[in-house]
């Protein structure tokens, strides 16, 4: 196979989601769920990456990605959890995930905090709340474990307001923070800047190089507020205001 890989079909991959709802009626609904996905990757012939298109699409909005070097990942798994509750016209919901990429020991560099060695870990979440001002509630589909539309009771339709906050981190911050590297920051007032090699070759912690390492490229916060007008069971109008917080990219 390519690059010395085994000539065969793709390796095994599995995925599953299970949900539980002890109460789901017209007045209230409680929901919990768990998901798991695993995929083995073809050795020496893969270019695996996580890529997250941002919730705000514009000409200047960045695409967030992990930048895993080609052929370095051996397998990956994603574990997710979800919780939701609805009390008549009020609803709260949230979901979180944790991803692990297992890598060969031959990849990664102790001299480059942008590509730390070893397994890599990523995570993200969202939380949202909504309120149907006209008193209706969102339907809950028990077989699929999902919440659906609002069915207006009046010919004048139904109004809903909502708020949501989401976060994704596609940089393994702990791997960067704890990595000793022979680099020093070229500008102490710009802690997010890429460090340059230290002429003396002395080792320092990557956290000292990057300072606010949690704001390094790869992490995005997005907050959204919105209103929905449900005309009937088939038509709705939405108006959302979203604000994203992207880290400044320095060369």
C-alpha cells in the first residue's frame, strides 16, 4: 500500500448513541444521552484532522483545525454527553464532548510547542436556553431522543426567544503548557506570539512562552441570542445575533 501501509480495506470504526427519558409528556420532559465513536486509522496512509467550521460564517472568519501531521494518528475516539429539560414553555439543553487522538511515538517534537508529542486531547461544549413567549412547548420525540418544532396554538403563530453559548478547543493546551522547549519569547508584551529559538539553547516551559496559552489559536467562543416566529407547523422566521471570540493569530 501507499507509504508502506497494509493493502486492504479501511480499518474498523464503530459508533453508538443511547438516550434515556424518564419523563416526557405535554408539561415536562427530561432527557439524557451518551454517545461514543471510535475509528482505527490506516497506518502510514492517513491525513486525519478535526476541522470545525465556525458558527459565524464570513470572509474573514477562520476555520479551526487541529493541524495533526499526516500519518501520525493511529486511531481516534470521541465521547459525548447530553442533558436537556423542558418545563412547559421553558427549555434548557447542553452537550459536551471529549476527543482523543492516539499517535505513534515517532511523531511530535519537543522543540516545537505547535506539535507536541504523544496522544492529543480536544474538547468542546454548548449550552442553550429558550422560552416560548406564547405558552407553547417544543415537542419531544422519544424514539429518536430529540426535541423538535413548536406547534402554534393560535392562528397568529408563536414567538420564541433563545440564548446559546458554545466553545470548542482544537489545541491540546496541556500538552503545550507542560512542554519544555529551548525557545524564548521575542516580545514579552505579546505572549501569544510564536517563540523564536533561544541562542543559548536553554530550556523553558511552553507556558512561559505563550503566556495566555488558553487563548492560543484553536479555541473559539460563540454567543448567540435570537428570536423565532413560528407562523404554523411548516413556516418559521428566525433572527439571530451571534458574536464570536477568535484568538489573535500572530506570526
